[in-house]
C-alpha cells in the first residue's frame, strides 16, 4: 500500500481540511504514514495569509530535497491556500514539487497522485461554489480523542482589503446542518467531549433546506443539544455580524463555551474603513458590552494588525486604547504583510517601514501581556469546571485542561482522567496559564 504523509501549516481550518484529505485518500486505498520515513507522498497543507507563512513552507520544501535525493520516487504535493494562490508558478519556482491542489478539489487527490506517480507534474486549482465535503467523515489526525474540529462553512467574501482569503478559498458556502449535527453526535459517542465549529465567518452561516433556513444561532442550538456533556466552541466570528440572538442562544446553553474570538484588527475608525471591516470602534465596543451583558464570565480574544497602509501614530495609539478598554484574555498580533492581488496591494501603498511596524507590534504585545496577567490574577480563588486533556508538558505529576473560557489550567494529577470534567480551584497564574488544584 502506498502511503501519504500530511504536514499542516496555518489556521484551524487547514487542520480540519487535512483530516478530509486523509479520509479521501484512505477511501481510495492509500495509507496515512506516521512519519516521513515510510511515506511515498508528502502533502503539505499551506497558508498564504502572510508572507512569512509562505516562506516557512518554501523553506520546508527545499529541506525535503535532501530526502528526495536519497529516496527516488518520493513526491511532494502542495495543498491549500498557497497552491490556490500560486498555482503552476509554485511548481516552477520550487521544482521538486510534483503537484498543487487547491482547497476545493481534494476529492481529485487520488487521481492527482496517480498522475504524478511516474514523474509527471499536475495541478488542480478550481474553486467551487458548492463543495463543503459534507459527506466525508474526517480521519482524526493527531487527535487527543477529546476535542475535534467540525468545518461548517467554507470560503469568505468579506474582502477585507488586506486579506488574501477570498482569493484562495472562494465564495462563502454553508454545509447541511444535519450532517454537522450527525458528525458532532458520532464524535460524542466515540468519547469526544468538545467540538469547535469552524468557518472564516461563522456568524454568516446560512443553509437553506427543505425545512427552511438555518442560521448560525439555530445551528449552535442544534449542536448544543447533542448532549449537555459535549462542549461547543466556534471560530471565527466577524464583529459586524455578532447578533444578540447568537448571544441569547449561547447564554441559554451552559455547554456552549464562554469564549468569543472577535478579531478587531484596529482601534481606529479611519483604519477600519481602509480595511473595509464594515464596523466602527463604537459598534465593536457595543458588541463587547452585549457579550458581557449576556455572559458576564465570557472571555474575549482578538486578532490585530500593526502598521497597515497609512496607519499614523494616532491610529496606533487608538489600538492601544481599545486594548485597554476591552481587556482581552488573548490576542493574535501581526505586522501587516502586503498580499499580491488584494485591494490594498493594488490601491494602497505599504508605507509603514518594517522597523516601525515592529515597534508598534511590540508595544501591542507588551500591553496585551500585562492585561492577560492582570486578568489571570483576578481568577485566583475562583473555581472552574475543567475538561481534562492530558499531562502537563512540564511535569508528569500534573495534568492540564481548559475551562469554558478556553484558558489552560494546570493542576495536580491525583485521580483525574483525560476526557473527564473536574472542578479545579485556581491558586496561582502566569500570563498564559492558570495553576490550581482539584476540588
Ligand atoms: N476570518 C477571520 C477574520 O476575519 O477574523 C480570520 C482570517 S485570517 C486567517 C486570521 C487573521 O490574520 C486575521 O484576523 C488578520 O488579523 C490576519 N491577517 C489577514 N491578512 C493579513 C495580512 N495581509 N497581514 C497581516 N495579518 C493579516
Ligand atoms: Fe479575510 Fe476579512 Fe474574510 Fe476574515 S473576514 S477571512 S480577514 S476577508
């Protein structure tokens, strides 16, 4: 049996897609290799969101050349966003790559592997308006057997001016809710206790079927009812679509986790307009207030970009101010990276010097570090229900899990078992972790 080894870079969506890829190939008679040593094909599922993500993949492809020299016949394929963005060009620039396959045509992978087996090159990069892989049961790769991703929609058409995703992942489309609920139920029956529903903008989920249209709040309600012991998370929500009806559904189900990832991108209205985010700082703060009204214990996390086109010191200070007001529990913080083909690349000069972007980013990182530590200090003395995930990386004597707010909690092992819920009292913390003991 020929074997494929899958390496995944980038967002959660890519990790979920790699599980679909494994399922498609297994169905076609290929094995999934545990390591590079016994692989006939290396498939690299890639991210194109920032230039450094692409450079990492190119570096990896070049590194694999040594292995190919030793093992004639080892083929490399590039999947996902870089394959879609660069298409044939990628095989010219990295000439040890045999094929590229975009995110909407993974069903054609068995045919592609067949085509390149004798040394030819091939590309499949068509985007689809309907493909959701709804009928494919993902092969859970590197799973802890406790939490799993469920992809509920694909694509994005928000066209934020800096972002390449609408070009690499195509039009937005939602998956049949019955297949989503079915997948959640199967996971629960197999012992999983947490699912994360994934999409680029989950709150614009909308599926029109025989029984009418199902939106994201209704879908969340359906998944939450699979079992009260199944935790439900989701990512990512766009602030412009975060509705009160979603917050109501969340508040009414204790098993929907108290954590909302709400990417803000900038704290300046001028920048938000230039980014085409379609909301203002005032709207965003109103949504944060609504979250806290419905669920006072909800954690809020974000994404932010430093040094977007034309960003002034005043705009940057506005971002820092917004961070001080919202007091995020966690933030993914990035320097702006110009992407070919986006509106910003075509119409707006990338005019902030790299050193200045770095300074601004570092200021945001430092501020967020202080806020996260202060937030965690407030947790000392509180008790949480923690879903136990496994051994702490630092010590076999301790376990770790997460609370509903998605904060990592490390505690004494005692008799706790992975996959179960235990109550833990927090008695210390760092900026990233809560430390506690079983109650
Ligand atoms: N769809 C989600 C959203 O709108 O929030 C996330 C999309 S993207 C995979 C994740 C994050 O990458 C974005 O929220 C943004 O902060 C960042 N990002 C996207 N394009 C970028 C760029 N050109 N340069 C730097 N960061 C970027
Ligand atoms: Fe990119 Fe904006 Fe779509 Fe998110 S909502 S994927 S940032 S275009």
